[in-house]
C-alpha cells in the first residue's frame, strides 16, 4: 500500500534512520501526503506547516547521516493538540475569542521536550472550544470526523489527534485529558492513548480546569507511547505541580508477561449502562488477560458514580476560564459551553469545597483498592462512536449530561491515576471498541506493560480504517 510508510511506527522509523534505509524527509513527506489526501474530509488539523516540517526533517536527516541524532524521537512526524502553546503558531483552542495574532512566544513543556528530542512537528490538531466536551467540533474550526466512518465522531476533546493518528497523518500525537479527552477519542478511533499519572508530564500554563487535566501520548502502538512518555515527562520548572522527575525508560521496561498480576475487572463500575457489543468485547479482553496468566476477578461495584463531584469541579473550571470574556465573545461561544458557563454561576464555595473533599475520599478509596489489585479493567466507553454534530447519541435535557456516555473516564481524572484505552474489538458496524486499563497512582509503567502484553494478543491490534472510503 502507498501509505505503508505513513503507518510505520516510531520504532520502525528510528531503526530505518539508523540503518539509512529510511530518511526523516521521506517519513515526513509520507505524513504530509496523508494530510493532503484525507484532512479535507476529516478536519483533523487546524494548522499544517509543510515548509517548517520539511525543513525540520532535512535537519534531522543531516544529523542521522552524521551519526549524531538529537534525541529519542529525532525525525519522527508529530502533532500537537491546539490547546497547548507552540512557539510561532497560534493556539486557537477552537475559540473565536482567541486573537490569532498572538504573540506566540512560548512552547508548552511537552512541546519543548519533543522539539529538544528532534521531533518533526507537522502542525496542530483540532479541539472543541477550550477542550470542554467529549466530541470535536467548534465554532472556529468546524466538525472533525472519524476515519472509520466519516459520519461518526472521533470523540474528543483530542479528536483531531485521534483522527490524524488513525489515518497515518503523523506518528506521535500529543493530547490532553481532563475527563477522558485522550481515552475517549482513542477508543472511538481504534488507537492507543494513555492519560499518565497527574504531574508525570509537566504543563504550563496550568489548565483552568485544575488538577483533573493531564497531558499524554496518543499513538498507534503501546511502544510508541512508552517512548513518547519518556520524552514528554522531562522536567520543566514552570510547573510546580509535577511529580519528581525520574528518567524511566518505559520502552525497556515493557514485558509481554503479566503472569500473576492481580487484576480486577469491572463491567459497569456498579452504575454504568453499557452497549451489549461493547460489554462483550471488553469481557473477552478480560478473558485474554486471564489467558496471559493474570489472576482476574470480577469486581463490579467500586464506588458511587462520582459525576456530581466531577461536574462541580469541571463547571467551576469552565466558569473561571471564561470569566474575562466580553458579552460579544460569550455570544460567540459554542452554545453548549455557554450554557455550562451560565449554569456554573450557581455553584457556591461550599459546593466546591464539598466536591474537593469528596474527591479526596474517592482517591483514598482507590489507593486502598490497589493494595488488593495491581490493575483495574473496564470498558473505555459505554458506547461506540455516534453521529457527528451531537453531544450524545440521544438528546439530553442538560448539556452537562454528555458525560453520561463516558462514565468510565472521569473517575480516574478525579483520582489522578494512570489510565489508558487500547483497542479490543470492533462492533457489528466495524467501529472500534476500547478496553481501559487503570493502574495505581504514579505506576505508569504498570499500565504500559499491561497494555503491551494485551496488544500482542488483541484481535484488532493491527486493525486500521479503510481510507479508500474517505472522499
């Protein structure tokens, strides 16, 4: 296939660069070719800078030819979600309220680390306005579509990154996750995405949504995310909330063995209604863990639905983020985000502090849970992808109710634990289904290792969308 190079992994590209059988320029041209062919239909990018990418690739090629690669991802085509600052390019955040003129003088920490390691930055991927919801459309950048079926959403808020990743428009993709925004689109588009432990990847400026917001990798393989996480977790003094830096070689730590691991499998967390095809695929995924030698136990109820806690914290963050907008700017917002802004005005200080306290109790509960279990398996989402242009597959009375179809993701933003989505099946319409793996706080390596072991036996590990159907 002509797009085989575009679908090469970072590991394969780096081996080719080292051997001289592939060049960074060729890999970058392959990614740009995919963008030219498919981005018009998918709307995965808000900005593509072909000249900058090719110039970076030529510099990388010269370094490889001289035997002096700059870092761990030198020459690998990479994208940045348009929520994160990128020097010289506007960060629009999907909003008409952002002045594209800037100035844009800074790189976010994750962007800076990737550049320091030689990544070839192709451009910036689409997000809903300020990353506020689990699908990707905005007044400024329009609707982003799913490569598996362009009538369907790729999820959000890192939907542009997931659509780009699934269609070979780059190899490494930076996403953010404040309530599922890496794992939701990873599940809907059949890729791998991990929300690392809070503080593992430095962030600056800190999210207005507070300490539920994480930065993490989105890739087509676990190994590529492991490599990317090592790079992105490099220290940055601008973020005082980060974990102490430990230079962990997540790739070297990967192992195909999870024998003897104590694994809890929760089909519903005790409160979620799950699509039958999703439930069946995830159950089979749990069975594969058992076949790999893990001690798998079904433990359905873990805690009461923490959605009320999440909504108070998330809606308060939205109110704070938009507090200085003019009436004209508020009128130009995504109507759903405007309703969240208005609804959050009724949240009191007591409401907020009660939510903070309840969040702490949930975190304590999960810390105790992991004294018994090494890992937790759940569906990534309750449903497969649905039609674009909607907040949910059915009409909702309240705009915040879109979180109802993602009941497995936001709890682990509240607890700050590492959690990933990995493909585990396809439904009867050929749409991807994701399995979520959750690990103890700060044990990102355990989640990556379990995902790597599962990837080797997953029935859809190498599945990708039929791009010939995209017009």
